């Protein structure tokens, strides 16, 4: 019935059958097999217990449980099948299979083949010497043939246990086990040879063993040397302190950890000698405060300079202040400023920068910019920033001054700093970002100092800033300046009229003051507009009615305040041109003479065309040399002024 359960795979029925059969071992094995996830593996265990080995083999293969199949082959003595299965399907257990087969071969007395499989399983370093321990001749041959350091070492230890020290030394050397070499040489009294090995190889364990040997024999110098080679600095330091080797102690402490440095520093301090070494060791160990206190107490000023380089805002403010005073006394002002800033004594640092004319770099300025309100109150923080910006202004670092004024919230001063820098792009940007009336006006006033006549963008920006700054009076003044430029440089009275009209519109928006100056300015502007309108009208009318245009121009010349609204030279030039075109050269010449009397210092060629002047000279027979002479004089004066500048 149980065998039928293997075919039908009814494990529940098989349990009942095994119980009725009284086969406790099979029942236990079946219960343990239930832990396997594959039903075939469970049924295979039932088949094994019932002696159905072929069925068990097929079941293991069908569920691909090659690990269990490998164990099955080993248990049934089928070693070749087990090896093949491990090599092809169950490589994770390959070395285990080799080892198990080697143990089987050893039990069967086949030591040669067993040795090969021990090597395949990588357990030969332990198992082969164990297996051959009763056959020392073959074991020695095996050791020499393998040339393995671990096996050399095992054989050397065996020989040492047999008191064969010379042979043991040979094999320790083959194994490169320098600790054991030094240990055996020390045991044999070959201290010189042990020292050579330790020095040549630099092996730390060997050096430590040799140092312990020297210490035991009171050879302190050699003990310290080999403790140092072994990097056992605490032992070397201990010996130096016990035997007063102060010079070596300093070097060893610097190589060791902070705890050993601290102990060495305390030793020097307690001894009262070599205080500079104590200061250096406290500093190196990270005890900066202690190092500074000792340096001040013992007047170690050279050490102070080195220690101060490691001070920062996390250091004790009192120590920072003491160090800064020390540097001020010794005229090292830049280092003193850094320490004062680290101690958060910003006012003193700024005062020192001003008195000693120290350049404030951007890095230093950022360190003096307080961001944490716990350090200073808001008013104190702004005061520090403004004083910092003032220093930058005095030093000509206008961009940094602008930044600090802005951080302090003083935007007008920030704009003034920018204006001094002359950076037009940043001035326009800053004004647009801040959007304050005062800043718009300041920026517009600055832009007027540039060559806005040739740059339309600057012209638009000036008008826009005055408009945003709600300064119609200043905008009107700018329009008047534009109008005058059009008249003086281009004789374009039409554009000048447009500009003055805009100026009048701006002035109409200005609130009248009690002084009445506004009314006077508006009246004067309207008078200019009226005069320019007449002149423009006369020039436009000339093509249609030349006589009327000339009459209008002559009436303009009778106006008491014609210039600078309409330049007298332009009006006379208009008349001279007209009479030359009409052939009235006598009248034209009289007008020209009248112009020269009114404007004796100016060049008439600026108002009268070259063609008209040449026609006058030809018809009247009068040379125009006097005007040329004046022109040359003016050119000479201009050239002289340029040379002087």
C-alpha cells in the first residue's frame, strides 16, 4: 500500500501505512521532507525510505532539485553521478561534494586521490597535513611541492614544536612570517638578526615583538625605535616620559593621536621646560584655548601667530579679543581685523580699517554682514552695514557699498554709490527694481549727464524716470534742454517747438507756489513758444508767399527778447538767403553787416550758406576774409583749449 502511495503521490495515506508498519525512521524522514516546497521532493523521500531508488531519482530530476539529487547519490555511494550532478547542475555545492568525496576516499585508504580532491575543494592546507601527519617524509615532499605560504607556516610550526629551530626558520622565511622569524631568533638569542629582519621588512608585528624584547632587557633606545616602527606610539611615548627622552617625545607625540599629544603636552607643562613644545602639542591636539593661554602666559609670540590662523567665530570671544590686541600691538592689522570680526566686534574692526586704511574685500564684507538677529539688534545690524558701506565708499568700492547700503535698507545712499560708480546699466536696473520716486529722479539726473542726444534709449529712459518719479518740473526743464539742443545743433525749430510744447504741458501739472515763480516761468515758456511758432510759420510760408515770410521775419527781429528762443543769426541768415536768391545783393550785404555788428564774435558761415557768401563776394566785389579770419581765430582757440585739457 505504501509503495502504491509513491505512484499515486498520496502522502496522507502513506503516513498511515508507515504508522501501521511501525517504521518510525521513515515516518520521521517524511515529516521532515514536508518542509520542501515541491511535492515531488516529498514523494521522493518516501520512495527512498521504501527502497524505490530509481523512482526517487526520477522524482528529483522531474522537480529539478539537483541539490537533493546530489545528496541522494552521495548517500547511495554513487560518487561519479554525484560529481557530474554537482559539476553540471549544482555548482554551488561543488566544493562540498569534492570534500565529501575526498573524505570517502581517505576512509577507503586512497590517500593520493583523496589529496587531489582535497585540493579541488580548497581544504588541502588543513586536511592534507592532517591526513599525512603520520607519514612525515611524504608530508615534507608535499609541503615543498605545493609552495603555499600557509602550508609552509604550518610545517614550520610543526618543526618548531619538534625543536628543529633551523628548519623552522627556513620554512618561516618561505612563508614570509616575519613575526615568527623574529620571535624564534629572539628565543635563540640572535637579536642582531631579529633587528635586521624587523628593519628590512618593516613588519609592524615583528617590530612590536622585538620592542617588547628590548624593553624587557632595558635597552630603552632600541625599544623606542622599534615601538615607533610598529606605530605603537603610546608605548614609545611612555618609555620617553619614564626615561626623560624629551627630544624624541616631541616627534613621537606629533605622529600619534590627540590623546597622546595631550599627555605629552601636559608632561612638558608640568616639567616647566620646552614650553613652546607644550603649546604646539596642545594646538595640534585641538585644545586651542589651552594653547593660547599657555602661549600668552609664557610669551610665546611666534606660536601665537600659528595658533591664530585656526581661530574662527566658534572660538572663545575673550581669546579672540586678546589675540587681536596682540596683533594690533605688533602692527599686523589685517589679522587683527579678521579676529575682531570673528569675535563679532564689528565696530572696532571697521574703526581699525578706517584708521589703518585697510582695503575691505568682498569676503571680509560678507563676514561682517550679520544675518542672525541673535547677534545684534536690527538697528545695530543696520548701523554696522551702513558704516561698512561708508568705508567702501571712501575706498572707492562703489558696487560693494551699494550692496551693503541696500542690505541696510538705505536705498538712496545705495543709489548715490551706484551713481559714483558710473555703471549706467546697473543704475537703470536698480531704479526700476526699487521703484522709488527719489531714486527715479536721481537716476534721471545722472542720465542727463550722458550723451543722450545720440542715444534715443537714454532719452526715453530719462523721460520715463521723470514721469515715474512724478517730477513734472524737472521733466519740463529736460524738454527745454532738448529744445535748445535742436536749435543750437540742428537748427530744427519744428522739433524744438514740439519739445517746448511738452515742457508747457509738464509745467501745467506743477502746483503753483506762493512765490509766483511758477507763473513767471510759464509765461516765459509761452513767450518762447510764440516766437518759435512765428519763425517756423515764416519758414513754411516762404514757398507760398516770400514777401509775407520776410515781413514776419523782420518783425521777429524787432522783438526785444528774441534770442535764445529764435537765434538772431538764424533770422538774419533767413533774410540774407532770401535777398541773395532774389538778386538783392546790396540789401543782403547790409543785413550781413548788421548781423556781424550784433554777433561780432561768431562765425557768419554758421548762419549763411557757403553758396550765398560766394555769390555776395562775387557780386559786391567785397572779400569775406574778415569772417574767415574770425573763423581761423576761433579754430586756433579751440585747438589751444584741447591741448591744455
